[in-house]
C-alpha cells in the first residue's frame, strides 16, 4: 500500500460525496494503490450510511466506527494506527484541506521529506478573537516547548511510514498531532496555501 488517507468524521453526510469525487480525481494522478480510512465518531445523521454505500462500490474505502464519541484527536490517531500506507495524509472531509494539494505533497515526499506540512497564508473568514487566540497560543507553545510548531498549520499533513509509527508508539490518550509530529522529528517541508471555505454545513470539530 503506497498511500493512506485518514479522515476523521462526525456529522458530515453532506460533505462525503463531493470529497470522494474530488479526492479520486487527484489520486488518479498520484497512485491507484491507496486506502481512504474514515474514522467515525458515531453521528446522529447518515454519515455512516453514506460511507458504507461508497464502501460497497470501492473496497479501498474503509471505516473505523467508535463505540461512542471520542473526538477528532483520537479518531485521527486510530486511523493512523490502522493505516498501512508507506505514507499517510491526515485531512478534513469538508474540503477546507484542498485535495488538489495532495499532488504536491506526495511529490515532496517522493523527494525524501518525511513530513509535508501545508501552512495557511491567511486565516481568512475567522473571527478576530480566534485569530488572536491562535496567534498567542502558538507563541506560548513555541516559547515553553522544546520543539517548534509552525503557526497557521493544522492536522492536514503527509507523514512517512516511520513518522506514523513513531507517533502511534507515543500512545497518547488525547494526542495533539502537531506537537507529537514535532516531537518525533524527521525531515519536513512547509507548503503555503490558501484555505478555501467549508463545502457545506458547520464545523463539528474545534480547530486551533
């Protein structure tokens, strides 16, 4: 398996069909050897049904369903643990993480980078309070921590197999992925990008 996509989901029935349409078009240019792992917090809508319907047509789609809601960090780490790709990409399903960026991310990984980290140029559309809290938060973290976390980044990233394995072995119960990846190290590169608006609905996970 060359590439694993790890996609935490909760109440996302309206986003999944368009996500799959766009991601398949991109992956057709990158590799046919992939898996898409949806890590599902139990949802009151048809998110699970939509995934299973897609799974019935494509065995490369996989589903991890939790017994209760554990939240995005644990969903992400579970997807990483069960992934089998030589590289893994963590991304949101709402298309604010542009699938088209995967082409460049995979190209950078093939050049030898273990972590390929998209970084937002601007935090357009966010309330000023959130922008201030985020800026202060990154400054505080980078001042007191032994490792540096680039600002304006999220969980959207590509990681080589060895990075995935090292992060999973940390066995964090409520993992802060950005910090965990920084802790394990390895060679990384940043890709600046402009984040588009959410495709549909309201975000169901808090983002820093």
